C-alpha cells in the first residue's frame, strides 16, 4: 500500500516531462483529448510540424469528422506520409483509427493503409439497430498493453457510423449489430474506435497505459 | 451490448445550478462544474447543462462554465438553452461541448437541424421537445413550456429525425416535476416511430420509474434532475437496481 502511494506521484512526475504531440488537422473535438492529457498531468503540443511529430515521445491522432475531407487535408499538408512513417508510438482515436486503415466506405476514400483493413458502414439488421452507434458499450477480449489491468466487459464511449471488421490487428472487440474491432495494433501504431478521452476512469487508464508504453 | 444511459440534467442560471418544479419555483443546488464532476464519478453516463439565463452577461458566464466542464469532466456532455443559430452551436462546440440541444429554435426554424447535421454531424444535434397531452393529443410547446404550438409531438419528432437530429429529448409537461413516472406510452410510440435514440425526461420519482422508462417506454436514456440533485436517488444504487432488473447499464 505504502509503496503504491509512492509509485503514483513518480509516474505523474514522469508524465509532466513527457513530450506528447497531438496531430493538428481539420477534424473536430481535438481539444477533448488535450484536456484528457492535461488531467493526467501531461502538457501536450498541438502540431502539424513533421519534426515535432517525429521527435515526440508519444503521438495522438484523435478527432471526429468525415473521412474524405480529413484525408484530403492530410495529403495537402503532407501529413499522410509523416504519420505513416512515424516510428514512435501513435494512438489513433475514432476517425483517427479509420484513417489509419486502407480504405473507408465513407466518401469512398483511400486512407493511410497502416492497418490492413477496410472501414465499412454499419448496416442495421432491425429497428433497434440505430446508426450512429452512440453511447457506452463493452470491450470484449482486450489483449494489448493498451488494456493492461483490464477485465472483460468494461464500458467505453462510442460515437460512429462506420466500423472496422475484426482482422489480424484487432486487440479488442465490441458487439453492435455484429462484433467489430474496438481497437487495433500493429508495431508502433495503436488505435481505438471509441473515445478514451470521454470514457471516464476506464478511458483514463487506457491513455495512461499508452503513455507508459 | 449498448448500455441504457442515465443522464443528470443541470439547469444553470448565472453560473449556478437550479431546478424548477413544473418549470417554475427555482431552488439553488450548487456549482455546475463540481456537481458535474461528482455525477461523473458516481457513474452518470452523460450530463446535460441547460442555460436558463436570459441576460447577455449570464450567457458569457455559461460559455466559461462549458469550458471548465470540458477541462474537468471525462464523460460526454450536452449543452442547451438559448441556442438559436449555427453560430451559437459553433461557440458551444468550440468551448468543448460534445452535443447541443435545441428546442424552441428548432420549431421556429426547423432548417437549423439540417444545418447542424450538415456542418457538425447528426451526433451533435439533440432536439429537445416539451409536449403536453391535452384534448388534441400531444402538443409541442415553446419557451420552456409557456407557448403552445400547432405541432403534434409525433409529427415533429419524425420531422426532426428526417432532418438529421441525432437524438430526441422528450419532456412530458404533464409528468415533469410530478414524480409519478415518465410518459411511457408516448415514449414507446416515439421509440417505435423514430430511427434515432430517445431520451426520456420528466417524471422520475423513484428507481422503478427509470426501469419502466426503459422496459415499457423503450427509451435509450433517462434524464432527471431533482431526484439526483437532492440526493433522493443515488446513481450507483440506481444502476445496481437496474442491473438486477435486467436493464443493461454501465457499472
């Protein structure tokens, strides 16, 4: 108990000095990720500068928005190549995750191609299957350092109309209409379909785990 | 499985929370940011902050409060009250709100729903409807329930749905403040007729009322104010109860 108490401030102290970058682009709701990082004691920088993104300890690629507009912006600003070539840990969130895939049905968009998977639109099977999938749903089979200390069925917050089917990179699933990828991982690339920054204490643990990778 | 949501609603006037009974008799109930954070820690799934201030200065205070909530609270929140044009929506979203709720402005200018959905996405747009059951059926009201309209609840809700609303927040004026349960029959009909989530509001008095709003009214979420603010129902015990009643909630 006593050592655990000592451990917490040490981690917090470490986070304060951490160099965390958030990718600046034309997606909405980026500030909620910045606030979540600040609540953990991190002072992130919001940047589209390739060098700053490359030398950051950790990069976050959050956002809400429409895939084709977001991809057009990333290409026009050369960020597509910068993100794809990153060697440091990067966490894509929501549209960030979808953009890290190969292709999205939203606007028939070619995306970054980091994850070998395509993004599909939810097809409701019955009246109760409302799209967007919005609200708190459960993580099943979480298997990654991102979910260190997690048990089956913890709730996280989703808002999305498109999803990534289960694939070789899937590290957690969620069931809505059918089971889909709640999170992905490949090498230094991590991504969640849900919003850890809006998922209360569970989401905070995910961001903390990411920062401690 | 997608959880049914429990949403405390905080009415805010000049930076302080208040709650009216049947839309009048306001009582003080504390700092909205503190209260919001406390609800989040207790397991609230979302929060709604309604600005009931009329003055220009009060509006500025509300925007500051929205920024503080965004910085301090880690669950989604909706803001409403006094949002009448796209510029107001933009201001609230850039202050950090996840969703905006529009009420009278949507009835006066239904195109506002299309505009919000087009510019920011449907998930941002909550259309709030205050309606009263009278001899003509369910009639929609404006201005916090003061002005009756020609609109019928179900017709208007369907139109809002088609225009791109992301959710309908339905308050029954017959039930609000009475603490005798939600308007379950009307809720069930909305759930049947709409393709978007319905938030039940008005009438919560005990835990059974929440169960009924979900089990009988088929609501996706239930919103309440005074039962939470005055500690009559605690959110943890409410969720334990609902789980025991086979309603899927986030614990």
